[in-house]
C-alpha cells in the first residue's frame, strides 16, 4: 500500500504537487491520470525518494522509502526505461540490480523469460529498440518479486502484442493481492486496465474513485433510440414523464430512463424500434470534462499561423 498525506513539492514559486492526499490500495490496478504538467512524475519520484517533499509525507507499506531494507523486494518501479547503462547486456544490467538487493542470480533468468527477452539477454542495452528497453525496465521492476509495483507509461514503444501482455500482467499482479499503480496518457488502454483512478490537475487531487463512478460522475449517460414512429414514441415517453432530447433522423436520446423500461413502453403502444442502446461516455471524454480547467498547455489550431506565432513567423 502507498499512502500520501498532504504531499507537496515546490520549485521556487512553482507548486508542482499541492497537498496531495490519497491511498493506493492492494488488489486492484490504480490508474494515475492528469494533464501534462499536472505533477504526476514529481509525485512518483517522491514516492521513490528521488525527490524530497517540501511538505507532507509518503509511505510505502508504512515506511519511508529510504528506510526500506532491500527496496526492490518491497517496491518495483519503471519510471524511465532509458535509465540503464547502455554498455551492459540486459542480463548484466539486471544482475547488478539483483546483487545490490540480495536477490539470487536465478531470478534474473526468471524475469527475462517473463518479459520475453531471454533470446537477447547477452546483447547490450544500447542496441535495444524502444519496446525492448521498455520490457527490460519492466523486468527490473519485477526483479525483487515486490508487493508494490509502479509503472509510468508502461506501454510506451510496445507493439499490440506487447500492450496486451503488459495489460494482462498488471491485472494478474493485482489479482495476486499486490499494489499496482500505473500512469499513462493512453486513455483507451487505461480504461481496459485500471479498476480505480487517482486524477490530479495542477498538482491538486481532482478525483479518487472507481473507474465506473468516475465516468458516471463526469459525463452524460443516456439511451439512444431510433424509430420510424418518432412522434408516437415522443408522446409515449413524455406521457411516462421521461425526458427526451431530439437529435434528428428519427433518433432520440433519453436521459434518466432504463432501456428495459423504454422497450416495454414501446411494445405496449406498438411502436417499432430500430435501435435501443445505452450510451456511456468513454474514459477520455470524462477525463477531458473533469480536467478542462486544469490543462496547462493549450494548442490552438483555429487561428492562422501568423496570429499564433507572430507576424514574422515565416522568417528563418
């Protein structure tokens, strides 16, 4: 378990993380979301003792990171897949980590096999592709068989097979009762992986809730209905006190109504339905809605270049 209490980090007048309090619990995959510049990387660095908080506290299973004996056996992390000696082979990179934490040599072979790098174990890391480097970083996180795992952009550089693999790996680790904390900008992937979300914006906590509740609280859900008997169905639904939004082409959007109830009303009044489907916003839509006021960097594409970049934008 990871516990943050009033965690704050200032760089001069800049507040990167502002009074952040939350608990990352075992047994589930917790997604860590926020716009660029929200303070996610700084928060994760403070969890690992790489940055010192200006105020507040962070504990790993009840202890500060610098008090952990053999920390790789407690928490494994992937923050930067390039953080390795390029002149070392994949095997020797992991062996150095293992020896520094009292981990047996045999475990190096195990994690190389787990991440699919056994065939290139003796190759130097500097020749690895982005995806191979990512797998090596994940192997390092798994090396100590830790109770807690942290991943920052774990699917970066992976092919579709690799993305599917890391998604299932994180789910299986959580199912074993481990704490899994993952940060990613890929909303579609996070929607398939995370059970719980911690969302921050401009260093502040915006949400700490389940995936389902997050989407429900930050988006509109409705039932889409298509019928060639639009006027008749409108009368039926209005008579039942159901709110309807007309969108044209015979399509209606029903707020606050269950599809079963709408279907029963249509059947009772002999209204033909061509579609009856519940609609729920995506994680991306809900995230954009919640963080709209917290985005630090905005791109504007509707103005001509000379207005966006100045009158001398064409000069070299």
